[in-house]
């Protein structure tokens, strides 16, 4: 009886965030989804993170189409992006740990990838599938590397960024997209084939 009740509760939560679309959720646009390529190299920071947290990086995930996001789900995405951005103070790994590329769940300070990790964990706790919450490596217009969280939906791939309070479609940002976690495995990464085209299209 308890198992059945738990299953029903999970079903209700998923239905509230991943049901048919509404006008409150941004509509799909041209090239709203990234085109991913072959498996590629894992960022060194994520590799070290996986060594410290093997259980988080050995999950095989079912391949499925991106789900439709409800107004409630959209509100959750925006609220978590803003909440994490406001709770965590931005500091470089060099300043915090004395070295580069340290990926951890932040408590009060963190680097860009730490924001992405925390947003991913908090969205997963709200019922989002890890196959749709993908840490993504990009290059900023100034050439500096950066990490964001991609939320995969039927309406497009949305970016949660510690440098921006707004959640935007990936092709509405000014970044060049390089690679992201694979939707089929939490420890694998894939290239982004159309990422180099985004900067030209995103210039304002």
C-alpha cells in the first residue's frame, strides 16, 4: 500500500511539471534544441567530481524525447535558477581552494560549475529527470570558459546561468556551446554540433 501511494505521488509530481504545454511557457523556436554529436572528453573537473562521487556518475538513463514543460514546471525552473544565484556568492576555485577546476556542491560560495551542480540537484529533487538536466561547457564572448545547466524540454533547451537572472533558450545567449553531459549517462559527455553557430545568431 505504501509503495502504491509513493508511486501515485511521484506520478502527480511529474504530471504537474511535465504535462501539455501552455501559453505561460515559451513556445518552441527555430533551432531551439542543441544538436549533439559523438561522445567527447570529460572535463577534468567533472572527472575529479566523479572520482569523489562515483554514485552520481555511473547512472545509465533511458533515452526518451524531451518532455513538455508545464507552467508549474517553468515556474520551478525559474525559481531555482534565481534562488541558487542569490544564495551562492560567486568566487573562483583559485580563491576558494587555491587551484582550478574543483567541482563541488556549494554551501555559500562557488564557481560557475558549482551553481550548475546545485541547480541540477534541486531540480532533480522536484521531479525532473537527470536525463534532462545537463551540465554544459560553453565559451563566453571574451573567450573564457564557463559552465551552465541545460534543461532539456520539448519547447527547447533552456539555460540556467549564474551570470544571468533570466532563463533563456540556448540560442538566445551569447555563448559558443562546446559540450554537455550525455542524456543517456551521467558520467559521459557529448559534443554540441551546432554550438559554434549560436554566437552569430545571438548578437544583439
